C-alpha cells in the first residue's frame, strides 16, 4: 500500500508538488487547461480514448501514475448529479446513463486504468455548522441534534429501503459483469454520514456496516468492492476507536477494499468532527497495521481536511496528511513504492 491523492489539480504546480512530496499515485479525472494555466475537469460522459491517453501521458511527465478515475456518480446531492436517473430509477434515461458508464469502463480497460470509483448517493453529504478545531482551524462537523431533522425530501422523494436496494442492484447487475470481463475494479463509496431512517425521506442503505456487507455480496465479483472511506465508516460506529479494526479486517480479508480514504474523526455516530489523522478517536497507525495484516495493496489517500490559516490552506493541510501517511507506512516497515522517475 502507498500514499495517494484524489485532489483535483488546480494547475501544473499541483502536479509538480505531488511529485516533489512523493505522492506519485493519484485519482484525478481528465482536464483542460485555460489560457491562464488553470485546469477544468471534463465531463466523464464526454471522455474519449484519446482524452484518457493524453491525460495519462501528461501525468507521466510529472512522475505520476493514474490509479483511479471517478465515473459520473458523485457524492453530490442527486439534484447536482451528472447521472441522476440511475438512483431515480427512471427508465429509459437510466439505461442511457449506464451505457455511457459502460463505455467509460471499456475506455479505461483500453488505456490501462485499473479502477474507477463512484457513489450511489441521493442526498449528498449532510453536515451541521462548521466548528473550531485544533489551533482554531475550521472543521467539518455533524451533530444530529443541530440538524434540521424535518428537512423535506429532494427530487427522489420518499424512498423506502427495498426500492433503494432495487435501484442499486439494477445498476450493479448491468455494470459488474462488464467490469469483471474488462478487469476494471469498481470502488463504491459508503453513504456519508449515517443518518437515522427517513431523514430527507431516505434510508441510507450504504450508511451502515451491515448495509455495506449486503452491498458487496450483490452481484459478487472480485472486481466489485469499496472505496473504503475509513472516516465515513467510523461515522457509522458507536465506538470507532475500538470497532473500526474489525471492519477493516472483514472487508480486507474478502479483498473488497480497492481504495482507502484515510481520514480520522473525533467522536462517533451522529456526533463527530472531522480532524487531522493524529488527533481523532482512531489510532491511525494501528489502522495501517490492520490494512497491512489483510494484504491491502492500493492507495491510502487523505479525504477531507480541516481548513487552516494561510494563502494555500487546503494544499498545506493535505501535505501534512501525505507526510503523516508516508511516515506511518515507514513506521510499520511497509515497502515504499518507488516512482518510475527513480528507475531511469
């Protein structure tokens, strides 16, 4: 296993910095560069083999390897989705969206991208008001007692769990066999965070560990697994500092972890703050040892970070996390992945 990132590069400098920091494996979608040198992502429904090939080559020029891309099923609320009809269960529109995603998988196979990540989200990532963290950083927080628990449903309306599962299974039944044939791993992110049944009209079926266990058993395949967000899964637990390691073991032993969002929280289910890896409820070095013990072999990447002071606050906060992960891997004697530039 090795450090990675999924931060969207803003410009060439970000690519240079990741290489300089030893973050040589990334998840990022193809982008175009404007006349000021700023990058803007290309809608995945518009990707071509040529676009992906040029993207891979550009990253290689900076010593970076493309491990994963995001297919057009994001963590945003369904109202902002590039493929809303899959989770709305609306045909034939959802079949057109699925066909487009199948085309993306075929292109990934052709150019050598081994994995894609996605979300089966409806209401996005609910949070309460930000709070102050260490050194007066500004931290993302979820306090259930401070949430508008009567907030009305969105465009999906009231959705019972059986219907939710039917829509998920419909998607998986179409996509998993093709991914297996093409040997492209499908990494699904859990629902972030757990919320009680009926919030905004939805039962978040991928917001519990039991739900995730059911999910990986649907359309069973070695190419069907999880974008294992350790932070989100910690948010499902009453005692994440004790329970998270058994969850890592369960999914890791079954080879269902295809990517790790290495994020800590301070708190527990329905009452937590997102924090830096060294200050939360979970012993993150112990977590690294848990991944190591199950033979996990892919990226460990920061996910969300606190907002800190300074002109480049996000990049600095992420750099701290990259360094923490790298040092953590060295502390457990995990072999370092040598970038291709060192081999020339």
